[in-house]
C-alpha cells in the first residue's frame, strides 16, 4: 500500500521528538553523511544548487523536470523520495511511514541524508534542483552548516490557494492519490504557509529569493524559470 502525507498539521521539530520518544520510534535526528561529507562538499563546489519552494499544486514538480531536461540538472524531488522510502520494507521505511501517517515532519537529519545520497549518486549532473526543500527553517540552517554554503538561488512559486486546490483536485481525480482530497489539501496548504514564512525571511535576507508567478500557462512559467537560471550564467 502506498503511503501519502495525510497530516492535519505538521508538527515542529520539538513536537516530533516528543512523539517519537512516546511511541518508541528511534529514527535518528542526526545527519549520517559522515564519510561522504568531503565527497559531497567537493561535488558541490562546482555545481549549482537551486532550491524550489511552493505549495502542493503550484507546478514546481513539472517545471523542475523541464528545467532538469534543458540544463542537465538533477531533479531531487523530496516528496517523491519520502514516499518511495516510506514504501520500502525496511526499518527506516517503517519509521518514516509511521511519522508521516501521524502528520509529523521527518527529522532534518534523515531528510539531509536522503538528499545528499541522491546528489552523490548523480555526480555527472551540472547542478541540482531540490524540489520541496527546505520544509522548515532548521533544514535550511543545517544544510548550510554541513555543506558550508548556501544554494545559488531559491525559486518560489507564487500561486493562489484556490488555484492550487483546483490543480491538486484535478490531479487527484486522475491519479487517485489519497492526499489529494480537498480537506487534506487545505490542511497541507495551511502547514506549508506556516512553515515557509521563516524560510522565506531567511533567504530574503541573503538576497537569494526569486519569485515566479505560477498562475500562467505552463510554457510561460517555464520561460520565467529559464530566465532565472540564465541569470546565473
């Protein structure tokens, strides 16, 4: 059975830790990159890193695929990585599945492990589009602490709540995803807005935010994305 994010509210890091202790879930918070950290830092010295942030249904996944194809980037989709891991018959898969079904945020250390493993598996890429990351401020801060650098830019897809709900409901009707029901979509959006506010402020101070209005036709949105990436040349 596939697992999807069915939360009514994503809990913060402290609440997640308390829940894990109460329920005996011992998935580690610390990052386990360990011996791979030097290889990862070396890889990232010469590669562009672009974070892509936006609510469910804003179109970031589709546009990341398009950008990856045009520029030779690796598309790291965090949501897809988590769903794939949660469906594995492993201890970590079970732990992630339990956390997601309780509406908790998967610990930052686990997220960074998954992202770094994916990046290290694609050293031939010209850059990395990390879609759906960071999901909370601590992930942004921990990434910079471990990697010793910031992303080159952070693309933010601006889209109205009603547009995103309409798109996701249409997607859910076609794909029958459990987490595409309207009440769950609204809950996910509420969580997204709450968690993204400090992240956006963090990157705004660094002058890294690039906002893209994502209400337009897909080809026009893609053109805007390309303009942002071309500005890095």
